[in-house]
């Protein structure tokens, strides 16, 4: 269930200010890109917890969390400017789940994706129907591979030996896109009409730990 964003709290405002200051340090060269990415991810995780905290009941605590980046939701408007990616954070308490999705600009000045708004949702364990696999075929990769193969065939008379190399790359892209779809874990709801949550990077250490916790607590609610 989507919930209204909480009123601004001092901790969240402080973390947002620190994120802005960190971006300025990257611009002037006071911090390296590697240190910037690590520090920014830590601040974002804390910001998510700050947004969830006002919603917690008495004695309710966050026991596991998992973070991921879903990637670009569209083709960048310009090759000269990076486009924001959609990121997600899942926070599991001893009673429910919170899903925070937002635009991760990655670097200062990255273009925001139009129509992709920040959302905060909650789902109680008693309302979780199941955890199941989800998949999405990489149609963009398939199309790119097909185009490369077609161009190699059309220009075969001019490219000569390079033709086989390009055709191999194109066919590999087509097969990889079809045989190895992007996978995630879908958290389905008992409520009719509610879209399952997609948990990306579920095979990471944090993803496995969180899903084990969710599965155990969901089973406990069914008893």
C-alpha cells in the first residue's frame, strides 16, 4: 500500500544537506569518485531509514535492509549527460516491509527521469501472498544484437573478415538477451489489484538475508 511521505524531519533534512555537500566536494575535486559513491550510498541508506522511522510503531525495529539500482528506465536524452537511474531500498521490520523507490542521480547534475516520482510503500507480513521468481527479457540487447548482425551481413562485401567477427558479436547479444533474462524476486500481495514488488539483486548477501527473514515471518503469520 502506498503511503504519504512523512512530514520533513530534522534527521532527513540533515542527511539531504550532507548529500548536497558531498556532491559539491566531488565537483571541486575534494573527494574521489570512488569515495563519493561509497559515502553517498551510506547516506542514502540512512536517509531511507529516516523516512521509514516516523511510520514505525512502538518497539517496532528494522531488522534487515537491502538496496539496489534498477538501471535506466529509458534511453538517455543525450550521450553527453548521464541520466538518473531508478533505485530501491527494502526495509524489513519485525512486523512489515517498507519499499522506498527514488531516482538515483549517481553523479551531480544527472538528468532526472520525467514521470518517475519518489514513492514509499508498506506491506504487512500478513498481507504477503508469496515470494516468487520474476524475469524480464533483455529486448534492448536483443534488438542491438540483431542490428549489428544485419549491418554485418549488408556490408559483408566491404568488411570481409570483420564480417564474421561482427556477426558473432551480434548473435551473442541476441542469444544472451533471450537466454539470460533479468531476474528478480516478486513479493506478491493478497490484496487484489496490488502490483507485486520487484526485489532486484536478490542473490547478493543483503538480498538473501532479507528474503530469508521475510519468508520466515510470512510463514509465521500464516499459522
